[in-house]
């Protein structure tokens, strides 16, 4: 039990560190990830807490609660990644457009 | 108005087989023709280089929506008074350009949209599956964009300078057709539909949109609207 808790603890810490280092520099994103990290730390260190919260919400088992939360979290991540991808695509499009127009203008104007 | 101030935007991607045939009548008409080569990998670029047209070349393929926006920005920077969208695959009849221009030249509207359904004879020439799909798209556009038209996915359209300055196509691929209509409604631009004929040649049919791709277009448009 102690070993699996240790592994999960390290994995979670690594995931949060990667998120902070590479993904978001927005304060709201960092607060949300930090809050979720704290909840998960509590669930890892004190497993009965998940059961208690699940029971209070009428879900039943703690593992079900974590399963639902994981799905919701994954969907949010997919949505955020989609937006990020669109932003990158938009930047790339603008860049290609600017190059194309500038190049065409230079050719037409003979510069 | 001088015809050289009327800019015809022709987005093209791998249309070497028909591009010169498509462009020649536009050049003969005295219009300023802007060909946006959207990263073609065939002989398209070599063929358009031989013609007296403005050429803009995307270094990679971005999609028809992106090519149209590039063409519009270029045309506006060159002093265009009217901008017309025209397909490169030979589906559009250049004789219809005058019909599209008239309501704008008479300053009755900002945007003239081509419609295949206003003329019953023309409508009958549309393949049945395509016709049903277009009817569904029309219904969808009425629901989502609150703009009532008979043909919502017709790429043959004309914009006054005022309208072209207000419209910004963000959907790179085929969802731009819905996006343009949405922006016309949102920016309260005046518009009218003009009967035009679409020529369903074997070549154009092979290059046209499949039903499965229509579903992709729908998803792209909805995601673009709600997740932008």
C-alpha cells in the first residue's frame, strides 16, 4: 500500500510539474490544476476520503467518483487542446498568408 | 466602375487539368484575376504562371477558406471595389458574373449570393443526392445563423468593398461557406440571391464534396463557433 501510494504521489507531482513547465502560463489554469492536484493528493494519502466524498454525493464507491472525475477532466483537456491547436493553426495561416501576399506584391511591383 | 477594379478570386488546388480553361474567359472579361494557389503539387502553378493574372502562392495547403481570405486581403490592398469568389474547377459559368455584380453596382446590396435553386431548370440539373444534401444544409443554416436562403453552400458570390472589409474567414477548410453566411447575418450586411448555373462536369463531380465530408464540415463549423 505504501509503495503504490509513493508511485502515485511521484506520478502526480511529475504531471503537475510538466503542466506548469510546458503547458499553461495562465493563472486560472494553474489554480485549477493545483486545486485538482491537492484533491488527488488527499485521495492518495487518505483513500477512505474518496469513499466518503462519493457517498456524500450519492455516487457510491470512491473508485467510481475518481473514474467520473477522470473522464470529465480528460474531456476538458481535449477541449483545451483543440482550442490550443486552433490558435496555432490560426498563427500558421496568418504567417503563410503574409509571406504569400508579400512575395506576390514584390513580384508584381518588381521589387 | 472600371472592370479592373473588380477582382475575381480563384482559389485553386491541383487543378492543372482545367485551370487555364477556367481563367481565360475571366481575363478576356477585363477583370483583375487573383489566383491563390493553395500549395498545389501538380502543374497548376506552372500553368497559371503563363497567364496575365495576380498569383499568390501558399507554401503549404491550408484549405479553400484560407485561400479565399488571402485573395480577399490581397484584392483589398490593391484597391478592389468589388470582389467575386469563383471556383477553379470549371463549375461556375463566367456569363453569370454580370448577374452577380448588378445588385452591387446598383448599390442595392453589400453581398450577392449565387443560387442554384432560383431557376427551376437549373435546379433540376443538380444530382438528386447533392440536391437533398443542399436542402439539409439550407435548413441547418436557417437554424444556426438565422439567415434564410435557397442555396447556402454556393461558392459563387460577390462582395462590395465595404462587405469584404467586414468579413474575415477563419475557417480554413470547407466550413467557410457557413461561416461567411453567419458573418453576413451577424454584421447585418444587406444581401440578395441571384440565380446562377452550376455546371456539373464529370471533372467537377469527381472533385466535389462527398456526403461524409459534409458531416466533417458541419462539425468544423459548430466547433469553430462554440470553441473559438
